[in-house]
């Protein structure tokens, strides 16, 4: 008998279907949790950097953290 017959059978729908769907749900929940934890880590990192910007001499530290690579023929203008 073909696989589609087994998947459409009452036995499959009653006993095996929920088992496979729960495994899929658990896998998806783990992926969502990992993604959430990664985004939470990034958020905390950026929040700390943002808070440091408003601390004493935070602007100077922020400018030092930025990439300072400029071509030789370009002039950097900083407006204050």
C-alpha cells in the first residue's frame, strides 16, 4: 500500500498524527526561543551602549568605537 493510504488512515490520524505534529511544534518553539534569546542579548548590548552614550565623556567613547577609516582624498567635517 502507498504512503498516502497510511497517512489518510484512521490509525495514522488518531495515533501517529498528533505525535509528529507535537514534535514539529516543539522544534519550532525551540527555534523561536533561540531566536528570542539572541535578540534579547543584542537588545541588552545595544541598551548598554546607548546608556553609555549619555554618561560622562560618552560621546568621545562613542566616536572612538566607530570605524575611523577614511580615504586619503576625503575630508571629514564634524558639525557642532
